[in-house]
C-alpha cells in the first residue's frame, strides 16, 4: 500500500455506513489527512484506528499538500478524509489530488457515502442526466441570477444548502421559477431525523417556512429539469411579439406575468413560451 494516496469516503451521519474496505485502508495507511482532526479522531476511535492525523482544510491545503506528497514519495501511504461523505465533493482535497496526479502517484478512490447521490437515489426525479451545483451564492441577488440561468435546463440538477439559508434560498427560487415546478428537499440524510420532501416548489417552500424542524440540519435540494409542454406553440404572433419585447427588459417570470396582463393569455402558457424563446436564443448564440 505504500506510496499511494487513498481518497476515502466516510459516513455522512450513520457510522455504520463506513465500508469494510474503508476501515481496512484506514488501519493500514501511515497517515490520515483530515479536514478536521478532532472530528476524524472520533470516527477513528469508534473503529479502533490509531493512525496519526494531519489537518488538511480549505485554509491550508495549498501549503499542506506539498508536504503530504513528499511523504508519499518517501514511501508512506496517505488516506484523505473529509468531515463527512466523499472528499472533494464540496469539500477540501482537490489541490492534493491534482498534485499527486502530476507527480504520477497512484490515487485510489475508496467509494462510500455521498449526500448528493443518496438524495438523488431517493428523490424520484430522473437521474439519467443531472448536474451538481455545489453551494449556492450567499446573497439573494446572486441566487436569483443563478436561478435565472437554470430555468431552461432540461436535466435534473441539485445543490447543497445550509440551515441558515434554506428558507431564503427557496423563497428566492420561488420568485424565478413557477410555483408548480417540482423539487425535492432532503435533510439530514442517514441521520436520526432524515426527512425527504418532494412536491411543488411553493408547497415545499411553505413547509420549510412554517416547520421549524425543516430548517435544521444539512440539505440537498434536487430540482426537476424543464419540460417543454405540447401546447407551447399556441400563443399568437402578437402575443409572441409582446413577450419578446418584454424579455429584453424583464426576467422570464415578470415578462410572462406582464404579457398575461396585456393580452389576457394564460400566464403559464406565456411563461412556457418565454422559456422556449430563451432556449432558442441561447442556441443561436
């Protein structure tokens, strides 16, 4: 095992989720690089693993990675773990893995828990194509701008969110996406209070707003991809012209609402047409 870097997935809640192979590797390596050595120590004690721990987190990984690579080149084996789940998935470790690969060091993945994949497997939304967006921007305006870019995304997409911002994130999403858009919110995956709620965006946002327990823990939010309706071509040429003009100055949702007020056409139909128009414009670019 000497001279290798092992990327080891650790439990995201339930300690029993650590694989037999992960335990074996952690017991055999010379050193464990951990996002938080205090947190990792508790896991190692639970499994009777007494290997040395070294801190590797977002504030020191650029500097610490070089030292770890030197140890591996000297023949030592190193395991990389994060606080929970699979390292590098919204967690530290990328500089270390990149440096190891540049130095032609074997990087061996030890698969296991990942909140994103666990939530996707239970969400009931299509998974043949999906994208992961990490954590959302911290400000409301930036989040809304991001949501605008995702309106015409036809694949399932997901993001992580914290307990401090989950309510605001869903409220911002509701200003951009139609209320009936399908989403799933998964919190505390594999933990005692694991909860997975799937419904219309407006209903899920209301549940989070009114239920204090739905604002606790760590969250994965999974969003259904856009589906063009069969009736998208039913608006008239004049309605399409008005919609196109409004889209030059307004967001998709606002343009659809104003066009509905002006023309009397159904807002949902205009909104769907606006998405199709924007998708065509992006393809032309």
